[in-house]
C-alpha cells in the first residue's frame, strides 16, 4: 500500500540505494527510466525498474502524451503504483537522501496529530486562460509549514 516513486536518468546513487532499503519496512519502490538513462538498475534493493520497454508494455494512455526526456514521465510511476494498490505515494527525487531510515507520512506516523481521514482544505481548480481544462494544485492540502508550495511544472502565474 505504500510506494516510493522516482524518475532517474542516472546510475543508482547512495540516495536511491537508501530508498531501496525502505522495502524492508514494507515500502514498494519504483524507478521510472527514460531513454537517456541506464538499461538496468539491478543493484538497488527491492526496486521495480520501469525500463523504456516495460513502460511501453504497460499500455497506459498517458504514454502517448508524455514525451521522453521529460519530468512528466514520473506520472507513469504514479499510475503503476496506483494500479498495484498504492494508497500512499512518497514522491521524491533520485538525489534526495533520507535523513533517517524511515519515511514520515502524514496520517501514518505515530507522532502525527493529523489523520488522513480528517478533512483538509483543498484549493479549488482554476481555469487557465485559453484552455479547456482546469489546473488543480493539491499541495496546499498537505498543510505545508513553509508557505505556498506547488508541483514542478505548475504555471507560476496560477500559484495563489
């Protein structure tokens, strides 16, 4: 139910190896490859490495719309995790090293006073100029302690 999702174009690093150790604590761990990345990632404990070939075999519709050499490929990892029962996803990067051998997750950490069942205040979707869809910044619902936060790639003129 708990998944770590990372994209990487680099060989395994100390940070990605440490994330692999989290599989001993019940985490599942998927690394999404790109065409300019390594063909194997087999020296990282417990990792599911979605090579280019494995991604193409998934038949997710998003693959048709997600370019190679693009950060958006991480969405393939999110969908893979969800398709395999993820209820919690730890979204991180291949160069972010954990400070401790644990991943504190809101609602799952014994020290947390907030439970996932508690209502949270979420931002309303916004309609970008000249578009037919809406944008939604889910990050404020995570109750950040550092002010406004938003996902990478979110249009800055829509950050509120």
